[in-house]
C-alpha cells in the first residue's frame, strides 16, 4: 500500500491530472444519488432552459446549474447519473472482454498448434466484420437490454484483447523460466497464472485503459444511434443525441455530455500513457 | 612519430542508476603509440568498454564523461563538437563490437554496409570502396573475397562475419581501432582464425588498437602491453610478457590462476552405479535436418560427464532430448534401467523431479516477477507438499547451501548479480532433490572469477549430496577442471568418449586434438605455434577450417 501511495506521489503532473479526472468521475458515479440535486427522470421546468450563464433563466431550488435538457430535466443531475451508467457498463464490459481475451490469448500462446489455429482464425473472422455494423446487427436481433449490450460489446472487444495478449504471451512463453515450470510438471493453468500473467501485466494494463475508453465511446456511439441504453436511463452518448438538435438554436446543452466524454477519455489516456512509459522504463533497466 | 596517438588523462565517467550518478570509471589514464596494441582486461563492470568507446568521444546513453581529457592526435575528443567527432569516427577511429551478427543490418548486403562509411565520409567513391573491400576481405583470409561481399550477413558464418566487421573497420585506414570483445561470442576453433586475422591486419597496416576482453590468454596473443582494470580503476599496466610471467598485483595473479579448480572426489555411496543411459539417439527439428545421429552416453552416480563441442555440435539438443523437450526419432533413454517416455508430458512427476536442468542464461531462467523464496519454494511445494514455516526453513537451508544468506529471500532476480542468479537457479534445481542435473553452459555467461566460484560450488554439492552432472560446455578449461568423463561431439555425432585423463592425454582423436589445441594459453607465442599445428591437421584433411 505504501509503495502504491509513493507511486502516485511520484507520478508526473499529467498523470496526476488524469487521476484527478478519473477520481472525480468515479466519485460522481458512486455517490450519484447523494450529489445529484434532482432524481434521474424528474422534469423540473421547460425545454432547454439556460444554466448559470443565463441571467434570464427561471429560478429553481436547488438551482439547475447547467440548465435543462430537451424535455426539461435537470442536466447536471443527468450528467452525474450518466457517469454512473456509462462508466459502470463500460467497466463491466471491459473486464469481461479482458477475461475472455486474455484466457484465450494465453491458451493459444501456450498450447499453440491446432488450438491456436482454431481460436486465431475464428477471431480473424470476427475482426473482419466492422464492429459497429456487427453490433448494430446483433443488437437489433437480440434486443437492447443492458446485459445483451455488455456481452455483445465484450465479445467484440475480446478479439482485440486476444490479439495483444497472444502476442505478449508468445514472447514470454519462449523464456526458459516457462520451460523450467513445464519441465517441473506444472499444469497449464499454473503456468499461465504464475509465469506468463505477471510478466505481461504492464502492456495488458495499458491496453485495459485504452480499451475502456473505446468501449464507452462505443456505447456512446450506439446510444447515439438509438441502440445503446434506452431512455429514460441517462448516459452521455444518448444525452448528446437527444439534445443534438439544440445546437441548431444556439443551445450549448449537448456540449456538456460531449465534454464529459472527452474529459474522461483524456483523463484515462493520461494515466495509460504514464503506465506505458513506466512499463517501457522497466524494460530499459532489464 | 614520437607523439603518442591517444592520451587519456584522469578520465572519470559516471552512469545514472537508481536515480543517482555513480562512478563507472574513476580517473584512468593511458597512452597509446601509433601501431601499438594495448590490451584492456577486466571482469564485467570493470569499465573497460566504457573507456573503449569514450576514446571515440562517446558515452552510452545514461553515462557522462565528467572530467579528464581524451587527446586523440591533438584533438580533445571529450570536448570536440558533434560535427568534428562525426568527421573522425569511422575514418580515423573505428570500432569493432562483440557481436557482428547484431551489428550488421540483416537487410543489406555486406558490401553495401562496408562501403557506407568511406562513401558517406567522401574518402572514396563506391567503386574504389568496393575494390578496397575485396582487398581487405582477401587479407582477412575470407573465402571467395571477390564475391563474399554480395552475400547477406546471415549467409556467412559467425567467424567470417566477425572478420568482415574487422575489414569494415579498416575500410578508411583508421589510425586507431577499438576491439570490444571481438572473439568472445565465437567457438574456440573459430576464435583462432579471427584472432590471427586481426593480428595480421593491424600489423600490416600499422594500426594502433585498444583490445578489450576478459580473457587474459586471448589478449596476450595480440597485445604489446596489457592494462588490468577492476571496478573502474587501473590495477596495473605492463608489457605483455612481463605481465604474464611476473604480475605485480594479487588481482592479476588471481585472473591468471582461475583455470585451475580441480578437486578430489569424496566417498559417495553407490558411486558409479548407472543413472542415465542414452542409447543410439537420433533426433531432428521439424525440418528434417538431423541434429543428432546415433548418440550414446551414460552418466553414473556422483560423477560429472562433460559434453564438449562447438556450437551446432548438438550438445544442447542432447539435453533437450534427455529432458523430453524434443522427443527423439530413434533410440531410447534409460533412467535407472527404466525407459523414459520420449516427451516430458508423459513422464510422471517423480521422474521429472529427479532430472533437473540449469541454464546458461540465469536472466531468462528466472521469472523476473518472482522473489527468490518463491523461485526456490515452488518445487518444494509441488514435489514435497511443504508449506508455511517448513517451506521457509527449507528455503533458508538451500540458500545456505548455495552460500547466500537468508536476506536474499525477498529479493527479485533484478536485485541479484549474475553469479547470484546462477546460484539461485542451482538452489531451485537442488530443491527438487534430483539425482541428475543437466548443466547447459552454466558458466559461459559469467566472469572468470564468478564462474570459478560456481564450479567450486557445484563440486562441493556433488561431494555433499552425491548428485550427478551432465555438464554441457564449449569451454575446455571448465571441462579439464571438473569432469570425470568426457564426451566429445562434432556435427551431431559423438566422436570420442571416455574417462577424462584418457581423453586429455595424447594420442587424441583428430577433432579432439583440434579442439584442445585451440584453447588459448597464457603464452604470447602460442598463437603462432598453434597456427602451424593447424596447417598440419588441415593437410591431413581432418577438418575443413575454411568453412
């Protein structure tokens, strides 16, 4: 724990900034009902009322800081609940994608031969189909419930995770310490868990950060197209879509959820960059 | 010509490590005359390579030249601008690295890389440079000098590539060449050819050279003077002959004596009982090329069988067959008279336990993310079901056996020196309480004094525990030091085997003779003598040396 704290303190400014952004988002997601002044679906006023910048906007108590959305709900409240839904789903999806991708990738790298061929070729078939179109197709057939959404996106993303984990595991697998473990009579699972995984952690963690961003951008894109999370659930992607029309009237409301997406993406990437740098640094010393 | 070519004065170089600057070279001075060869020797970490490249005005990334002057023919290389240095490098000072294979660009033909330096520096045009390459290849004794330049680096052998690299360094007739361990990566028999070529070439062109190596015997063949370094300090400098015959410092004497470690055998119960018998093994890697042909050998209890041969002789493949990593095509392996399954996957755990392996590169044989206690503790847990305190106590005991303390338990491999890593590998093998340990070039990557310590440890353990070794090596000095039986391999076949003294006493098999005579001796006249001997062997058609 001490060393983790030290790591954070010694991190460069950019990484710290990223950590603050991510932390704020996580806090918002966890304590959404406490922080948010209204409930997720409560209509408090007229369509697209102005926020703190507009002195002529109608008064509310508590005040509607960022104004209201296209049907008069408090935008600030929606943003906070949006963080909860967007980040939560993206996190679960990414973890599922990694669990599947890493397991298959390590299996392919360790067993090689026909196992590798079968998994790799199947993954290539999946990767050959454009992700968005594939997701749209599957979701319109199976429906847009949250768990289906998670499984579909996770499986699509697992193909990318498989690629990278197979590649890094291949590098580690040829090391003599893996040979030693095999000759010792260790089982497949033990070798994967104790010899390969710890030595592939750095690139995989970095990839996790990136994938996480891609996933919630993907969910946002799906929501924007109407196949992601369904109303009245707040998520940033659908909030952009619902309010997009407002731009035509000079209403800046859609920029807030869009900005939240951008901010979190940048934040996560700042941390990922730092991880990558550290990972490559370790390689230099070795 | 009375002015020295290179004068280094009080050179101090620091390296950045663990967030601070540490001294690598602490005020070393040297001077080198035109046409003179200075040998720089020392163990790894002595700062010899750092001094070598500093004389070109270069410091590796993470290193800096702090003070001192490097005067090369009137130019201070430590102060000169990057442009000035670029004019000098390659033209007046050239560098030959340890691994030619890693220094050549595999995507270009040799001649393209040869001509690059003279053409870029506008010393000569492409045509002239190409002609020059042929002349130099010829003087380097490379086969088919007219056309060899058209080949790609992977199409010539390691020794030839190293010679091509020396030729390349000489392309602009430099005043000074820095040789950084140019023969270390080569087989003994190939090393001689490269050594002879280098010696002739620098003598002929009257080039000065800094010859950096850790092998005193090698350097004594080529250097006029020798400088001994340790921990970035000069130990002593002197004429070659005087250094070999009458060194002043203890450290130099220690370096000279490392080749002798032999001990007497202790009484071991059941000494001489057959443990492992390899019978008529033939094996190949997927592509159908036979790597082993009809190989047989036997290891008895409490003894050390050394398998010697050059790279490509199939000695490591033999180890892979025995451990079951490479199932043989024909033949069988008996362990205590019982046949072993061809693949390790089909062997019971207890059989796996009884044959352990120690590798050449302790770096890659240890998982960088496992602490020492986990590395050694895992076999205890797996084979003997030890847990908690019992495991800890046994790990401690094993650490004591390998002469490391309890405080090593929580260290990661990156916190150990090369010798300590190899000791941990030995402890891991011992943890399984094996009867046979296969040692694959376990000392090749280590410094002489460290290697000596490891060999001594292995011998002590044998006397203590009665374990047998199958000792694979290309280093005949090691073989002489520790083996009871010797198996000589050449191109996948066993050419000669028998008790150590029998193999080492003449008359030898012709190939054994070649191998034995190629081991450098601490005698400045040795190289000339051995070249004569080789001509005789060649005349008798024993081995084709110009491969």
